[in-house]
C-alpha cells in the first residue's frame, strides 16, 4: 500500500480541490480567450461582397448617369471601408450608447431592411378596380384655369385700389389695352392650365376660390382680392376636375396600391418587432 507521504509533491498538489478549481477556471478562460479572439478577428474583418459592389455601382450610376470606372469603384470602396471601420470603432468604444441620432439611423436602416424583405405582389383586376373606386381623389385631374390678371397695389393706391379696379374694368370693356392697365406685379400676368391648388399657393386661398367659381369668358371679371392686393381677371378656360378613366390610370392605380400595401405590411412587421419588447416607463404604472 502506498503511503500518501511517499507521493511526489506534484501529485499531492494535483489532488487539492482548490487546484482543480483553478485549473478549470484556466481552461474556461483559455476557451473564452480563443473564442473572443475569433470574434474579435471577425469584428476586425470588413467584408465587401459582390452584392455590395453591385449596390455601389447602381448608386453611382443613379447619381451620375454613368457606370463607375475602376478608379471610381476603388474610391467608393475606400470610402465604405473608412466609414465602416470608424463606425465599428465608435461602437467598440460605446459612442453609440444613448445617442438619439445613431438610434434613429439604425431604426431607419432596420425599416429599410424590413421593406426590402417584402416581395411585391401582383394585384388582380378586381383588386385594382376596387382600389380605384375607393380612392377616386388620387386619380382625379385637378381643376385647372387659364387666366390673365391685372394687378392693383394697395400699397400704392391704398383704399382706392378696389375703386380703381372697378373703373379699369369699365375701361377694359370699352377696349382699353390690359397691358397698359394696373400696377407692376412681381409674378406673371398670364397663366395656362394652372391647378387651383397652385393658384392658392401663389395668390392665396380666397383668390383661388373666387377664380374656381368664375366661368370662362372673353370679358374681364372682378375685382378679386388676393393675398397680394386687388385684381381683374380674364379667364379663357376653366377646366373642372376630372376623374381619369380606369384604363388610362391603371399604371398609377397599380403603383399606388403597391405603395400602400407595402407601407401597411411594413407597419405590421414593425409592430411585430416592437411587440417582442417589454416597455417600462419610469414613473408610469404598467397596469
């Protein structure tokens, strides 16, 4: 029978429980260090894939109208690598923590990724016609007016602007030259097929509404007040809003349906992602 005292000091040391713990810890640390090194090596590798190169070329072509040459692609890749390296280093240092701008950019990027994962479906005739019938305002040509205007400045004429316009209306009816009538004007004097909403943008809502209700006529009409002053107008054409026939609007209907469907699907996907997280607001009872 072998006496423990006869064993070598090294063997006795290996039998100690504390030594076993230390050796196990060293083994775990070595394994962690190895995997950490692999992970860090992967983090330190910037992969530029063929898909990346194709995307870079497409973006360059869209912006410049020409395909990139070798020097262009080299510059694009260098910029990409530079940005990616700086971004990774910033994340490594924790610079992205608590940064609202970074959070928003990442959320935006995730939104784009969700959108890219969705494949466009092909709507059938029934679906398109139902969409067309449900949203006629989207496929309606707006009311458009062709008109000439003569301007009377209230800054120049003060309270007499309306009376002067009324007097000029009579003179124009008797054959006066409209080009020699009124005051200098910062905008155009004549407009062709201008949508009512654009008239409102240029002259104000009150003026646009007044013109929308006026008939086309060879005679001058007014006075009409705008955000800029007082006007006489000659309307040569007043085309009412018209719903574009379905067959003519088919391409627009299809594009609109796809955009709306994609948006709805994206929102549903994002709601599903958000639903994976528990939200706790400090000071607010979750119940």
